[in-house]
């Protein structure tokens, strides 16, 4: 099948230009300034729209297997497609945990039958499984996930010898959740003494504090420098942690050429968009780990999007049933669904002047591909898979419950009016989302990686 995408503003590798994209058999075969004269099986009119590479979300929790009452691969990949996300890397804290080669293979098997967009999975580190890293097929996974702070799923690695072994052994990118559990426990005890057994959620950032994040991130950086580990710090949430990072600007480089420092960081949409003051209106709907923090932290995170200290923007998409979000700092589950609205939320920050649309594409498409060595995706280039997201500006619409694809059927963005809309999502050249509907007949592909050049 041969498809023409015409009339759009193509955003790719630091430039915005008008042109035409020709897709055949799932690949981009031409990008031209002049309309091709060939005949096409399908023509997609993108007039007035911006044409982006498909978004790559390097941090999601789709909850399958074992936690499928709240989410599953089918429902959350539908949400991804509706949000313009064509590839995701899923986390290991499901049931059973993805901490053996066998449990990893089972997730690939499930996704091959259920995922409507492209997929891969992080392998989970534990206190005693570093010897299994050598058994992993590096071409199939983005890296290893390490929980250096306790979070949903009880995968905490807190023994110093185990941490040393993981950092020494891991030769894939090591993504770390950094919060110091001892500091969190101390803070929790103090807050409970003052506010009761289940303190109100507005105190969440006092418990999962800046000190807890900084102490853990500093330890991770020290270990990464000691062993030469490629460390990727997940969901940076504080201004202080940014001081641990180097600036890097790598626009217009090959996606398989890394000029990143060995230590990089991800910011999540929730930390960029909300502050702890928003708990007053949204309550536990925005309770996440690490906690959303102060307006100053938010401002500094936004600044770091442009100076290179933040390399990737993701969601940490983590659905729970609304009944599981009831209570305060103790009882309410941490995590929120965001993948369906991540791109349009970041485009709202583009309108606010926080970053340009070209920089957004660097952070959400190009850099995830570069950092993890994704093969043939993340750019609009001839020979690459045709993962394409088409968005339209100046098109007001409101988030209502009925349009939410996530199985949990709620969003912190409910009632919000966006000015950008995802018009169409193409995954491997097939339209998986258009006109407000997901094409459930479309299935994504397993992502491949080339870590030797990433």
C-alpha cells in the first residue's frame, strides 16, 4: 500500500518545513518539497497541521500481567495511539515482576497479540538478579530498571553490595527511580505525628522530599561514575537534582550516534505541568512518586528542557482505579494515567513559550531514539518505519470521561480544554487513530535496539 501525507508542516531534526511524505509497506520512502506525481492508494491531507515523528514514551506502566483490573496492554496502547504515541517502553513492576528472562519473554508474547502501537520492556533489577543480565538479548530491550526508592510494586533495591553489583554488571542503559527510603520513612513518621496516620495529600512533597530525591540521585551518579554505567535518572522532580547533570545539545546527529554524557535524565509531563499547589484542586489524582513539587522546581525543570540537562520527556503513565486513589499520603495509590494527553499537554507548553515545537520533538521523539539506540524510528527519514503523528493547532476541545481510552476511565486532565488535537496517528504506515477513534485491527511491532552505537 502506498500513502501520501500532504500539506503539513513537517517538524523534524530542528526544522519546520512544508512538504510531502511518501509511505510504502510501512516505511517512509520519500520526503519531498514538491508533490509527487505518482498515484497513491491513500492520500492524507495534513493541511494546517504539524506532522511529527511518532512519540516515543520511554516510561509507562501498562500493568500487564497481573494488575489488569486497572489497565492492560490493549487499553493503554489504545490510549497511546489516541495521544500520538507510537512506541513505548513498559516497566517491570507488574505481577509477576519482569525480573527473569522467562517473565520478560511472556510480556513480549502478550504484547505481540495485544499492543496497538510499538513496544518493548525494561528488565527489572533486584537485590540478587544481576547475574541474569548477561542472558538478556540487548537488541530487544531498552535497558534495566532499578528502583532505588520504594514505589508501587515493592521492587526496592537497598543493599549497598547489590547496588554496587548492578552498576558494575549492567552494560545496558540503567534507568533508576531515585528516592531515599530512609529519608522518606523519617519524614513520614514526623508528618504522621503532626497530622495523623493518613496525612492529607498536600503534604506528600514533604514526605517524598527534595532531600530524599537528591540523596538518592547523588548516590546513583556516584556509582555510575565509579563503574562507567550509562545511568538514566527517571522522573527528575527537583531543581537540586539538575545540578548533578551536564548540559548536552545533540540536534541533527544520527540517531545511532551518541553524544550524550553517560548520565542523563528524564522529566515527566506531570512534574512539568503541575505543582504541589494543584493538590488543592486535583487532590490525589496527581499524587505520584516522586512527588510533584514547588513552582520553583517546576520552573527550573522547564528551563532544563532547553539547556540540555533534561534529555527526554515521558509520562510515567501509571493507571489506578479511582477507588485506589482515595485517602491521603498513605492510603491513596501513587500514579496517574497521562499517555493519551501527554503530547497535547506539552504542546500547551509550546504555546506558553516554554519550548519550541522543534525542541518538543527532540525531547519526545529524537532523543529517546538516540539515547536507547532505537533502530529505524524516532525521526522522519527515508528508510525509517512510518511512525507519524499529525496534530492540529487552534482546535479547542475538552477532555470528557467518554473519550478516555485508559481502562481506569479517569484522567487528571478531565474538564480541561486543549487548543491542540491529535488528528491522526500512523504506526508502521497504518492509521491506528483518526477521527476520534482507535483502529483496533492495527497491531504494533516489537522495537529493536542497537546499544553498541547508542
